[in-house]
C-alpha cells in the first residue's frame, strides 16, 4: 500500500516537530548544566547534564536532517 501525498507530508511535519522538540529539551539540559557550573555544584552533575544535552542535540539533528531530506 503506497503512502499518499497528504499522508507523507504529515509524517514529514511530525518529524520536523519532533526535531524541534528534542532541540528544545537539549537546550534546557544545556542551560541546567551551565547553571550547575555557575552555582558551584560538583562537576559530575554538570557533565552529566551536558552529556544528556548532547544526546538530545544528536537526536534533534537526526530528525531534522531526515525531515529536510524528505521534502
């Protein structure tokens, strides 16, 4: 069963929204890590949040890249 044009567009739009959603979550974790560094929390807490942010940035990049290729 072939995917129709409106249905394919809906999938691309959903992937794009997910990409931006993951980017926003990654930015939030990045800001939390920066705050931890500023207030003087242990470095491992900031590094953990930077790692989580990097994972979300990678996830966002993959979704946004896939949705831009599908246009």
